[in-house]
C-alpha cells in the first residue's frame, strides 16, 4: 500500500468505489446506488424535470454528497479527480428521468464537459431530453471577457441548492434551466491555497507551494490563479479576495442581499474560516451588502489541501424564495 | 499489438502522472493505467473478431473506465479510429493512416482543440500526417514515420501555452513542460511501432 | 507573526476572540455576543430550563457552534484549548437563564470542571439554580470502572443534539438533567489520530507522532490512548475501534437502533470517513445493529489535526423521538 | 514583588509550554502568560491598598483571563492565599507561611489533587511546609526555604504518574517529565525569593 500521506483507506486504486459505497450508507436509505457508480434519491417527485449533478471523486462532500431533498436528484460519480465516464452519466440520467427531461449541472472542466456531453448524446439516443448548465464561478481563472473558460469552484454549493429547490417546484425543464442559469450568473468565487492535498493513489502532493507563499486564485487541483503572494494575515487576505469578486461584472450595490459562503478546501480549520469571516465583514459592510445567509463550512475540498474560498451569490426575489426552502443532503443541510 | 500498447501505457504510469503534475492535477497516468487495464481485460477475455472491433473495444473500455479528459479523448480516438477500419483486414500502412486520421478528427471535434493548443492533438495530428505520407509503403515504414511525427509533436508542446484542459490557466507557466496527453500518444504509437518492427 | 503552521489568522494571541466574532456573524442575527465571550440565542422559549454548553476554543465548530434551534441555548467560550473562565460562564448563565435554572453540559476535562464549578458557585450566589452533566464518552481514556475519568470527545454532538431537543420541550430542570444524563449514558466513542494539529500561538504541533504509527484511542489534544499501533487500512482499523466500544458496558444487542457518527478531527478528508464507514458496516451488521441515522462530518476537531473518531449513541423510544426533531446550528443541522 | 512574579512567569512561557507539550496540550505557558499579563495590568493600573488585596487581585486577574485548568488552580491559589493575609501589613515570614498554606489548601479542595498526583500541589505543599518551619525567622530565610521546597517538589513530579489533568491518561508514559504547573509554582516562588533577597 503506497500511503505516504497516511490516509485511512484500503486500496489506493479503489478509493472512489469504496467512498461511494460509504456515501450510499451515509444516506440512511434515502438514496441508492444505481449502475456502476451513481447515487439517486429514492422518492422523486413524479412528472418533474430532473437535476443531475456530478464530477470527479476526492472532493467530498461535493458533488455526490449534495444529492438530497431539494438538492440534486442524483449524481454521476467519477474516479478520483476524474469526470464520470459517459456510461455512468447515462445510467444516472435514466434513473433520475421522470419523463420531463434532465438538467446536467457540473463544474467547467474539460473532462466533465466532454464526458457529460457524450452522456447527453447517449441519453438523447434513448429519447431523454438533456440540457446542460455549466458552473463557472471562479473569477480568478479567466478574465470577464472569457467567462466560458472559468472553472467551477465553491459557488457550486449555493448554485446546487437553488437548482435543487427549483427542481422541487417547477414543472418544466426550461424553467429549471432558466433558474439554474440565473443562479450561476449570480454567483462569483475566489479561492486561495496554502498547502497541497495529496493524490490517494500515489501519495504525491497535488501541487507544490513554497512555505512562505499562498496561491491567490488557485484552483482546487492546484490550477494556477492570479499570483503567488506572500503569506499574509486574514485582514490582508480578505480584501484581496473580495476585490477580485467586486472587480468582476456582477453588480453588487448597496442594499443587495447576498448569500456568503466561506469554504475550507480541506484541512484549513474552521477557526481560520471564522477569523476570515470577521475580516471580511467591514469590507462587505462598506459596500452596503446585506448578508441574508452565511455558510461557514468545508464542502468543496481537495483531499487534505489547505486553503479557503469565498463565494457570493446575489439574491433577487426568486432566488431568495428558493434559498429559503429547507434542504437536506450529506454535504449541506438547511432548515 | 494492442496488448503491447496496453502494457506499455500501464508501465508508463509514473512518467505520465508526473507530467500531469507539472501542468494539471497529476492523475493522467492513473487514468491511462485504469483505461488500459480495462482494455487489456476486454481484449483477453473475448478476442475481437476484427481489427476495427479490437480498436473500438479499446476505445470503449477506455471511455467507460477512465472518465476525466483523457477518458473522453482516448476513448474517442480509438473508437473513431477503429470505425474507420471497418471492413478492412489486417492492419496495413493505409489502414494505419485511416485510423490515425479518423482518430484525431474525432478528438478535435470532441474537444475543440487544434494543433498548437498543447494537447494530445499536437502529437496525434503529425502522426496522422506522417502515416498518410507513407500510406503507399510498408506498415513498418508508416508506423515508424508516425512515431517520429508524434514524438516531434510532443516535443513541440514544450514550447506551447496551453489552451485546453487544466493547464490552460497556467499561461506562460506551462512553457518548458511537455503535455501529458501528448506523451501518452507517443507511448501508444511507439508500442505499435515496436510491435510491428519485432514481428 | 509566528505562523509556522501557515494559518490564516491575524494575531496568534487573539485567535479566540476573533473566531468568536466571526462565529457570531455566522449566526446571521439568530444569536448574539454576551459579556466577554459568550454566545446566546436570541429567541429563547420563556419559562424554560436552559442548556448552557461550552469549552475551549480551537476545536470549532464545537462547542460554541452547536448553539442553535433545538441545540444549546448558549455557550461559554474559552481561549484556545482552555476552558472558559468562571466569569464568562457566569455571564452566559445569566443570559440563558429564564427562571427555571441552567444545565451545564461540557466535556470531562479538569479545566472545564473547575471553571464551570466556580461559575456555578457564582451563579448560585445570584440565586440561579445550576445543574451539571459531564460528557465522558471516550472509552479509550479510562477503564469501565473509572468512567468518571473519561474524556469527552465526539459523542458530544449527538448528546448536545438530544439535550437541545429536550431543552426545547421539557418544563423542568430535573427533566432536562435526566434526559441529558441518559444521552451521555447511551453514548460511547473512540478516536484515532494520524497527525497532530498545531497550536495557533506557537505554531508548534500539539503532539508528536511517528510517520508509521497512529494513536489508537488518542484524545483530541494528543492525550494518550490505548496504544500506538502501526498505520493500517480502514478495514483493519474499523474493528479495532468498534471492538473498544463493544467491549465496554453499554449493551448493544441485535435490533438495537443507534446513531452512528464518523467524525474527522480536522484534516482527515471526508473520503476517508466514507471509506471507514464502509469498513464499519459489516461489523455493525454482524451485531444486528440498526442504524437509525448516520452523521459523516468534521464537527469535533483540533485545529488541522488528522484522525477520525466513531461514536455510537444507542436510542430508546424517548431518545429516538428527540433525535427525530429538527435542529439548526452552525456546526450541525438536521431536517 | 508581584510585578517581578508577573514578568518572570511571562518570560518563562516557552519553557512552560514545552513542559505541557510533553504531558498535556502544550498551552500552559500561554495561559500563564495571559494570566500574568492581566495581573500586571491590574496591579499597575490601580495599585492595591494592601498586601492581601494585591495577592487576591492577581488571583482574580488570572482566574478571569486564563481559563483552563491552571486559571482555576492559580486563580484559587492567589485568591485564597491572599484572603489569609487580610488585616496584615507588609509580608513577613509568618504571612508567607499563611499565604502558601491557604493557597495550597484552596487548590486541593478545588481540584481534589494531593501530593503525589503530579500537579501544582506537589510544588505548593512542600513550599508551604518549608515556609511554616521558618515562619519564626526572617522573610528571606522563609522564602528561600519555600523556594527549595517547591523546587524539590517539582523535581519529584518527574518520577510520578499523573492522576489529574490531561497527563493522567499517559500512565507510565508521564514518568521522566516534570509537571508543567509545578514548574510554574517554582517560577513564582523563585521570583518572590529573588525580590526579597535583592531588596
Ligand atoms: N480538449 C482537449 N483535446 C485534446 N486533448 C485534451 C483536451 N483537454 C485535455 N486534453 C488532454 O488530456 C490530458 C489530461 O488528461 P487527464 O489528466 O487524464 O485529465 P484531467 O484533466 O481530467 O485530470 C492533457 O494532458 C491533454 O493532453
Ligand atoms: N486537579 C488539579 N490540581 C492541581 N493542579 C492541577 C490539577 N489539574 C491540572 N493541574 C495543573 O494544571 C497544569 C496544566 O495547566 P494548563 O495547561 O494551563 O491547563 P489545561 O490542561 O486546561 O491545558 C498541570 O500541569 C497541573 O499542574
Ligand atoms: Mg483529473
Ligand atoms: Mg489530470
Ligand atoms: Mg489547554
Ligand atoms: Mg495545557
């Protein structure tokens, strides 16, 4: 067992399958395994459009842990850091479909786009209507003019939450697509990393980072961001991160209501998230933003990588109403 | 031939993962290993009736076992390439050229990358071009030329800025490192060449 | 700033105060700061007995993140790894008391016991009735015959959840004490650690541990457990942990319903928790235990320490009814 | 005198934390530093009217700023010890003995530990006994004897298995390391001695 990272696993090559089995157990009978590696809720509203999410494993609890009541109807699960293959996507699609078509919602990574696209082609051959909304909330991964190149990061949590609430209430796939796309358009994130995680199969770090620097805007797999900057305090970091969001094209004006999500990428402790939240407060206040709901948690992760991200979703009346619905999943639950 | 391809790619896991660690998330070798292990299983459990089926079977196995960018890319490469061999017998120089061209065409339309974008396409395309130039001659000559083409293409990726995949956000930072997927292409084509030259 | 552990903080000596400010923000106006460093819910049921929890900081989201609807009414917050001083306990006591007395519920550590006891004396001087239930779920910290010496670890989460549900429904402090003590009596935990966290003020590791061993039964501050054992697989670890629970005096018979809680001590990734859950399943099944509810999360932590714990709460009808009530807090929410 | 105590304890932070790291959670020095910083602030902002009030003020400051086991322990020590000095003038040998005895009695009833349990009590108790033996003589002699008593008690904790605090679960593993809280007691009493001898 190559396990230099001291992980509590069995076989480094079967981690995805084993964590998947564990995940199904964590759902206490509310969701079931479908096909090779998909998880699908048991009690789905009949005659409704379906929400299928998915992505690579190793980032738990996303995506597959966001299946649940008023959350995803199902998820297609890939191997560690690898998008789910088309046949898994197809199996999940068939299981969530209730005759009203399926929305694919996932992060903007080449592998996910290609595999979900092939899955969509296979599903359409079987007469299932498929639509796709791609999550691209990471403002640090491409300029405003090239939004289609941006990665999907922690903003996916409020986005899936809204899409799940929509899927639980609307009647048509068109409506579900419209609302979900709006949620994406209303969400921006920026992350920083302080330490790499490690790849289960090799024990190797996911990237290299010097002891005295942090990666501003770095992606959750160590993808390059804006710059390597000297390690700094929470008070120094908060404006650097928020300014990247404020500098983008999503208008944030005094009085706007937002959902604020401070996320740990894995081993950054909640103490630090809370201190960063405190550091962010005066900056958000100075803008006159009204925080409708705050999430401080570790939901979008990359193994034991250290780092944080801040996501902001701007609410309008429709999004706020959907936000206020309760939801339940292994990864995020709201009363 | 395809079994040697599988074994070579499986053995190259550390090199491929390391290359992906420089530019991507470090799992390319693992994905390829998973795909080629599945392909080998498929090939050995039920020998395929024809060349095209064998190549397509490798593509199917890769596509459904790997996931990730390279699962779609190499799955498409072998499936589309395999389809182009339908109705043909043993692989010859012309078949090789057809296979490589159809394969790279499929990859290009699936992923949208062109030569110069620092992807598998940079190794596939020159290999296909070289094979086409030698498609009138012997398979040995054609595959040797294709191998050289792929190698040159892979080397060329070192100087490129990535436009696709995880490496695209590296910008200039990607310069100096060869693309992991392009290395895989050379491993595959080199294995085919060695098989042909040895038999 | 001495920050060898690369933490996102401002001043290593003000971490507790700053994370506390962030925590209050995370409650979105549902709870408020009281006195020096206590957090108290705003809408408390009138004329009801109160549930006050608390402990040292640096283990977030516990304890202070477990304040909320059907959870703790308030929490007294100490400095990093230090029990809250008596005057903070007193301030919190005064704020949560609604004339029906206050239950103190906290983990069994010398510092907590002494400071809460002094706090209770001060409160009683002011005419507030105080009762205490001490959490001692860690079977690895003392033999069955010396249960009063056992530490409180991750079992506190289901225990606070039950106590919070009880506090929301019962009318007398006696009833609250009875049910909470029952929850403690019905809960057992065991933990293992694989890597130390680090102390914010010094950047020093919280303890030392060789690369090839793990601490079976080790406490969340690195307190000694059963033994240092060689690093092993999840399949090997699950029975070692569960046998320690099964070997204790809480009867677990076929058909018994349990709450199962698999907890990360900080930087152990959820992938590993899920794999361990999968490894635990056949062992629980072989005993005929029925899992009523599973929690897989990182709630009881020690900075970026790595390790896991497994807690089992055995339900009877009363506990199950209380368990099934929804609850909401920064650290644990249930629909 | 108490200001020197504060400064000495604050300066001993690394040594005290390190000792706690061997047996506990490594924060003892930090807590003592926090407590003594608060005590110093209190003493300097409003000079106390009498000796007993000064000692009690230190106890109050420690108890409410430190938390943790040692906040309760040292807070109780100085508060209870201080109370025993009520109505007395300058600290003399008899006062010292009274202070130490009342202090350790308070700690014992608060924490339940006795000599031999590897806690602060192991240093406090012999200090109190030694001071009592010299309570008829000079303060210098009494405090020197108390310091020796504390030092001996602290040394003795090395051989002990802990019965209280976080170290209790270490069992035999605690042997060889002195108790962090006992070291703090020696730092405090040594500072008192040095102040007396220097003035
Ligand atoms: N659009 C694309 N067209 C062709 N090849 C691509 C494309 N995107 C990525 N690749 C190839 O995939 C390789 C990465 O594969 P892999 O590491 O398995 O996937 P992932 O990025 O999902 O981890 C890259 O080195 C590149 O050669
Ligand atoms: N019951 C007790 N009686 C006397 N001293 C105690 C008792 N429990 C703990 N101590 C002292 O407290 C010291 C630890 O203090 P500290 O590290 O500040 O507290 P914590 O254990 O809460 O981190 C121990 O070294 C020991 O001397
Ligand atoms: Mg990958
Ligand atoms: Mg990769
Ligand atoms: Mg402590
Ligand atoms: Mg300590």
